[in-house]
C-alpha cells in the first residue's frame, strides 16, 4: 500500500520555527500587554513590520486588495482584539493551551474550504490533542473564567480562517503575505484602538526600558520572524500538514511561562502537554512514517 510522502527536512525545520517563536513571544506579550493596550500594542508591532517590509522588500502584494483586507482582518485585527484582551484575565499557560483549539478548526476549514483530506488519523489525533487541552483546563482547582476562554477559542478560530483564506487567495510569497497583512492591518488596528481603547499616550510615557524590550521581542520574534516562517511554510505544504506543528507552541509556551514569568507548573499541565504532543504526532503522521513498510 502506498504511503504518504514525508515532509522534506527543510520544510520540517521551517515548521518548527513558528511554534518556537510564537510560544516564547506569546508569553512575553502578557507583560507587554499589561503596559500597552492590546490593540495599540499590535498597531505598534505591525507598523514596525510594515516599515521593515517596505524598506527590505520593494515588491508589493499582488493579491487583490479586497481579499487582503479580509485576510488581514481575520489574521490580525479580529484575532488580536479577542486574544490579547482575554490574555489580561487568564495566565499565559492556560491561554497557550486553550488557543490550540485553532488546530482542529484550521483542519476542518481546510477540509470545508480547500477540499483537503480529512481521514481517521487526523480525526483521532485531533481528538487526543483536544483531550490534552481539556485536562489542563478542567482539572486545576481554580478554573479559568469562561468568557475569556471563549474569546481565546474564537480568536483561534478567526486566526485559522485567516490562514486558510491566505492559502486559498494569496498570490504572493510568504514574506509578501506578511507585508500585505501589515499594510492592510495597520489602518484596521488604528481605527480599532481609537474606538475601543484609551490612554495610549500615557502607556508610552510611563513605559520602562523593560517594557520596551518586551514590545521589541514580541515585534521581531513573536510576530515578524514567526509569521515570516509561517507564511513561507504555507506556500510549501498543505494547511493540514502545517497546522499540527502549531501544537508545539503549547509545551514551549508553558515552559517559557514558568521560566520567564514564574507561573506555577502543575501536573495537569504536564499530563496535558504530553497528550497534546501525542496528538500532534498522530495528526502529522510522524508515528506512521516511523513504522516499517509492509
């Protein structure tokens, strides 16, 4: 029986970079968002990215602008508004884990919109991964607040939709997709922060050097480097092959939250993280590839 082709080593390396950068960057974004309003913080981040891309990459996005507006709205503005607003009410460890619901949503959307295969292996692996999320959320003595958790799940869903639409509509290379998201996301974020937030200038004048370091790290590592690798990956492999690697953000985020923020690591996080990794291995086909051919 024919076996599925193995991901090329170069693509595998690229696939490992986004969850590493996202995991650590997401952890650092919690203290950054404590100083800067979430949408205002994203506005500054994407403004810097837009300037960098305009200087280093003269090519402009070829994707029609109405489609880029929609892609950036889901991938940047709506996702950011939901995610970073909720982050103020839950710890980084819980947020990292709940956010992984974006993986099954992305696989489902890839099946519905792109016609990608949805087989028993992906369904079983996704179920196991979600069981790991359930253990981390449901077993601690102090349950996370419901509304922020629902906002994080919805943020993951909007992000997943943005990635699927980028795969479907984009006519650009990975970095130019990032450039398009920045160029079209900045005006959306500007309007959103002016309407929904206040005291933006006060957050700037009261920021410490450490606050600016957090913001710079989120900008250059958590967003620019992570999304440059991510959009490059989406041009090389299918969405259902790429999205399982996002689950690696979970153990990376948990460890970085413990090390960098001093959050407590309890046994539900350990057990849930192991189960999440098992689900990732099944969904991505790693276990099947290691089995000898018959």
